[in-house]
C-alpha cells in the first residue's frame, strides 16, 4: 500500500464559503471571495477572536450555501495555526456538531479535506465540513513579534493571509469530486530560518508530489493545475528545481496560492502564507474556475511547517509536511 | 445519522507500547507499563525533547511488538498538548511514514484511535499507529507556571502524567477489536478556572456518554467498564451526577484513568491528567486485563479541554470535548 488512498465513491464539495481581509481582497481573491472584510478585526476585540469568528462564519456560510441546516452536518474537521487550535475549537463550540480537531499547520485544508473525503467515502458520515483559516496579526504575534514592535521583515518572509475557507463535502450532490488523497510524510531538510518557510516546506511538497506521480504513473499534464498551498515565490522555485531534478517537470502546470494571492507589493516579499492562504484561494478562485469548466482536474497540495517557537528556541530545524488531494470536475 | 459511527469489519489493536515516568510507575501503571523511566528527562536536554522521545519510543515499540517494520505502517495519527503538537510532529520526523496530526488535547487517544479505525475499516490503509503522550514539566510550564517558580497547586488541580502510549491498529490479526466510535461535540459549561479541568470536562464526557447510550439503546451494564480519560476525582463525581440526572447510572461501571493512575498522595490532589494519562492506562493496564479476559467490553471515553493560555487570558471559558471508542475482546 502506498501513500495514496483512492475514494471510489468520489465524495464531492457541494458548497463552500470564504472570508478574506482588506489586503487580501485587493488581490486575485477579492473578485471571488464570499465575504470581503472592511475591517480585519471583524467587529471583535482581539485578533484571535476575529480569527475564530472568520472560521465560524465560513462554516456557517458553507452550510447555508448548501441549503442545509447545522443539524444536518455530521462532523466538522478543522484546525488552525494558533496554540491548541483555539480558533477551530472555539468556532466548533458555536455548532452542536461532532468535531475533529486536526493540526497540519498550513497543510490543514488538504488534511481536513482528505479526512472528510475518507469518512464520507467509507460511509461513516454523510456530510462533513472541512475548514481552516489564519489571521496575519495573531500569527505574527504568536510566531514572530507583535505588530506593535514594528520589526523589519526580511526579504525571504511571507505575509500570513487573513482569511478562512470552508468546504462542505457530501456523499451526494453536484460539485467538485475528491477522487484521491496522497498523505504526506514529515520531511526536514534542516532549514532553521523561521522567516524562510518556503525553503523549509518545498522539500515536503516535492516529496508528496513525486510520490503521487510515482504511485499513479501519471504525467504532470494529467492535471490542469498542480496547486501548492503557500510556498511563496522562493519556495515555488525550489519546488520546481527539486521535482525537475527527479525527472518531473511541473513548471507549466504549477501555481502556488501564496504566490498568486496578493498583488505584487514590496512588503509581502515572497507572497502569502498561513492556513487561510490555500483555504481561501481553493474555496473562492479555484472553485469558481473549476465550476466554470476552466480547470477540470487539479492536484491540490497544501504544505505545512510544523515548528513552534519552543522548538525553534531549542535549536531545532523545521519539519514540514504536504498532503495532496485530487480534485476533479 | 447520529454521532456514532460503526466499524463493521472491527479493526483490531494488534500491538501496543507504553512508557511512563518515575512517579507514574509508583502507581497501578507501574506493573503493566512496557518502559519504566528511571529519569523523566529520558536522556534529553529539555522536557519537550523528552516528551517527543517518549512518543517516538512508543510508536517504534508498538511496531516492534507487532513484529513489523516501519515501512509496513501506512499512517501515524498522533497529537499532543504542546503548542503546534511539536512532540508528535517531531516524533513523526523519525519515521518515513505518512503522518496525520490531530489535536484534541487529552481526548487525543480516542480521536486518533477512531480515525485509525475508520481509515482501516474503510480499506484506505492496512495498518495505522495511534499515539499520544504528555510530560508533567512541559505541560506545567506551557499551561501554568515553570516548575522553577515553585507555585502552590490548588486542591482542584490534577497532575499531568509523564508518559506516552501507542496502539497499532490493523485490519487483520489478533487483538482488541474497535467496533464503533461516538464522535463528541464541543461542550462549554462556562468554567473559567484553568486549575479545574475535571469540572470543565465532565459535561463533555456526560454529553458523549449519554449520546452513545441513547444511540445504541444499550444499558450501562453492557460494558464491563466505562473508562473516562482524565476527569480526576472531582470531575468523575460530577460526571456521575450529570449522567444520573439524565437517567443513566454509570456508577458501578465507571472508572477514570486520572483517578486510578496514581497512588493517592496529597500533591496530586484530584489525580492524573494529560493526553498521556489515558494513553498509558489504556495501552498498559486496560489492554493487559482485556487480553487476559478480565474485561471483555470497554467504552473508552477520552476527554479534552480545548483551552490555551491566550484564550484564558482573553477571558474565555474552557470548551471541552470527549470522544468514545468501543473496545471488545
């Protein structure tokens, strides 16, 4: 048995919902996002509460967009970047629905989609919501420095996306089909620079993508797009080098959510990151294009850096992971 | 569809492994644990690295006890209490095996067992390791105060177990069968005292247990034991009150891992807690007794408090969750 699991009944994403911050909505996401925030605090008193509210908002939004009620949902699978995934746990408190908390850092959208698809394909639940999100200000103060310090950001850094996305996965209905998932291994290339997530995560993305193509026997052009989560500009370049070295040319088909989410402005440097990055891009822009028939087959590969401030403070390098999900229309 | 999912092919726990600290081995666990530590640092330089090594040790131990090699394992499902579940992520780095990170605080043993059983029962993987652990010293300094401060512990507090446990779940082989899982909802009764986890978690345990018995139509005596994770003495009493009020008398069948893990000494007050508490008790004491035929049917209900220091600092109460797994011999 390899790393790829196949879903013969192809559970489908019958509805989705997204919310994004002011800066995010200036970019490509702005035209496709469901709720565009005019205030990144979302009416809350703290960044963390705003992040939690975004998650709750998109979970509710996906359920409403499917024309369902909360009690018709069998499980919510969610996680986020904050310590003890408080955004997801506190968002789940608003719903009287079974909850499975997951942690895969920025790979959470793919991990939660894969688990939702498995639980539905296996017949254990009928409808599941997979959701994640992130907030620039809560991530900065937890992982780096509080914004109030006004620290200078180095050129290899990325900007955590303020936003959240939810997919409602069901056994039946019209939507994007989830046909397989390739579960990733933890890969650590010894990167210790906590500002260089792209370089840390690219080897994990390469490992999962190479495994996926080796196990399927497909060529890169079997997909309209091979979408990574938030490698950013530098990480994307490293990924293309790493896969090319192993004989897989993904160049023409590859796009990174972090690279496309913002207009190219100097202060984001390598682009976007955060669990919300791929969650928003997948559930707004990519979903719209897939439903319009523009993209018919996507390999969605969300990547996560599994560090904490404690592990970095104790001199550890950054272990990373990437999970891939095949989406078909 | 209710909250309970049934596994018709009954995946089984074909092997397990446990490790526990010096204080823990003075209690009931000491006679059944596989690796009894003589030094809670486990030869490492920090508490966090010791916690990670314990997890890695039991994952490897479970694989070895099953007579398997690492490459025969299809997925490791694990999480822990530390920020960004670094113990699990860094432990998974030692294995070239797909990894799914989960976060359910002290409910992790039940959540990871339920997911492992679903992935195996559905035919997606053949063998999965479900594992979790905790360390008294890393938990104290992350959630409360560093030990060096010598803070006084209040009488409603519990003592985080230093230990880890792993279950190897497989589609075939001899072992304890996992026949169903009842996935819990997030329940918040408004408790804000971070030293009173038992009171915070008891309503979540009651909710899941009442749901389980309502959906199965069983009586409490259908089980030899109804085992909760780490409610402690006070939490267990609250649980029995809450379920009794709703017409379910679990009194004779209920036992709490936190209540039995230590000898009754004054400094632990309500007993043990932590993700490692139920993981160690299940995979050592309970497993041995089940394999010996002493207990034939157990409802294993691990409970988790989904707070963080940030959520508590922002005035939030403590949302909790409990997942139940039916184990049969």
